[in-house]
């Protein structure tokens, strides 16, 4: 039984500004286990201050594994949510010189704007306004797990704030404006 004066573990945090990537927030997709999930990858420049997020992840690990935390985090199958873009996604320019994390949730999440409106307060926006390439902050929760042979700390997204538009990432395989020319086909030459 826990002592009455035990402080609750703080595993929730608001992230610094990140670039959203692989956005799947409007509708869920099925994961490898058949569960419906919403997800987004958050890309942070390596210069970002990630101390609060790392502290929350560390707190989640300590809460789950207690005295075995230091040993657990050194296991070869341990997964830490902070990944190096240069090492893990060297072929993807968007991940160059970055730290990224893949976040998910089983529940739909809400989105708001940056508060650049007459009220000065963030206003709810449609989740479809969050796209790969836009700049966001996220309310995150870290939780440690040991399941199906996997062990580590996962990161779960609760809400997102769109801070600014950005260059869309991977939206089209080929930009049609760059490959087609304008044409005119007389009505009598239309094939159908």
C-alpha cells in the first residue's frame, strides 16, 4: 500500500513547437493488433528544450518499474520515445537534425489555434486543419509498458494546438502542376 504522503507522478506535459508528420488524426487507423488509433509524429529540432518531456517520460518509467528502472532502461528491447531523426530516418529530409516521437491515442482528440484572434485566446478548430508540415504544440502523456515482449515508455497525445502553417510534407507523390501543360480538346474530339 502506498504511503499517504506519496506525491502523484507527473507524466503529462505540453510540448515545445514541433512539425507534425504522418498525421492520422481525422480518422483512426488499425494498428498491428487490430486496435483503432489516431497518431502523429512530432519532429523537434535538436536545439529544442525537451527537458520537461524527458522528465515526464522518466517519471513514467520510475512509476512503472520502481527500483528496477535503471536496469530496465538498459535492456536491448527497451524502447525510449525520443528518437534521433539522423539515425532512424536518414533518408527523410524532414527528420534531418531532429529528435522525433511517434504519438498515438485511441480516442479522438481536439485541436485549437494559437490564439491569434480578436479574443487573444485559443479557439477550437477542426482536427482536419492539422496536417503533415504544420507547426504544433501537443498535450502529451507518457506511460511505461511491458507487453507482448516489448518494454519501454510510450507517448500518448491528448490535444493539439496549431501554432502556424508550414510546408506540407509528403502530400503528393508528384505535383501535377509541374508535369502537365494546359490543353484544349474540341468537344467533337472528346473520347466519350
